[in-house]
C-alpha cells in the first residue's frame, strides 16, 4: 500500500511532531557540536520542518530535501512564520540522488525516512558524498515502547486492514539494518540519548474521528472498503476495550546516532 505525503501534509505536525523539550535538547546537542559556529546542514526527508526549522532558528543554514511539494510548501509557510526563511533552502528532490555538490555540508541529518525509501542505502551514500570530511551524519532515532493495551489496539486494526487484502507498508529497514549500514560506512558510531516522553489517550479519545484521522495514511483503499473496515474495527474496540477510560499509552526515547565522517 502506498503512502501519499502530499495528502498527509496538512496533519503531519499533529501526528509526528516532537515535544518542545525534546527539540530543545536536540538543538542544544547540535549547538554543542557547532562550538558557537553557524553550521551548514542538509536534511533529506525534511517534511514540514519539525527538525530543520528549530535548527535554522538557532542560527544554522539548513537545506531541506523532500519529494513532496505539499510538504515543502507547508515547511516554507512555517519558515516564513518563524522568520527563518533566509536560513532555509528547500529543494524538491530525491534523497537517493541529490543535486548538492560533494563535501558541501557540515552535518547531514535524517529522522523517520529510510523505511519510506526502497533503495534506502543510497540515501546514506548520498549523505556520505555531500557531508564534508570531519563532519557528521546524524540519525535522529525515535524508539517507541507501547503498553500492552496500545499494542492490542494496533494489532486489531492492522489485522482487519490486512485481512481485507491491503498490506501495510514494509517495516524494512529495521533499526539494526540501519545501524549496520551506517557502521559499514562510518565504523565509529556514538549513540546519545537526548530526551524521553510519554504519550497516550483514553479509548474514547482513540475512537473519536478515527476514520478522518487515519484516512490520509491509506489512500489506496476505496471509500466503500474504508468505511466498512472502520466500522468493523470500532465494533471490535467496543468488545475488546469495554472501559472507555482505559488508557492507550506509550513512551518515546529520542536518541542521536552520530557518525563522524
């Protein structure tokens, strides 16, 4: 099943945003690397700028690359609102074959990107090409731990979608795959925990507007099948989670995996 980030752009920040405290820790980490200098940074898969724009606000020059024009448009509007557009360059391009010259950037940074790219190792090859010797390639990793209730909720939904013949997007590469691929290119990796936070909602909150909140994630499912799947899932939720106040919680740990080039 394909995923359209053009359709998802309007709600991307609500679903994938980072807490302000976590962003402050990430910016402080980059500033520590910079030692007071303004760095040149490239972020493939920049999306709406959840990482790039705080770095620009801290005084760094950021190039954001994305294949989705809608994502880049949203990022540009946010950059204008934050008055950092003069420190942000946005390029509609493929992360596996970029237009940037060799050895141009101090830092290459990426987050939730590689599992969306079939030739994902080419993204790392491009970062190795465009980041200067003595610079850094940084993976911003969000490790998620789910409660048993939230895991059951997710399994219930995925099972219904896939039993109807619609496969979820592949989870390849795994985190271990990415770590191994980075280590083949840059043997000395440093993993730095930055922040952690909890998230969650009650069952009744999870049910509310379920169809509209998830629709953009499943553009290939026809409307008639989509409405049937949602009705079936919500009926199952009533049986599996009879207490509407039951919590569906989890925890995220934000880390940087740093490869010095």
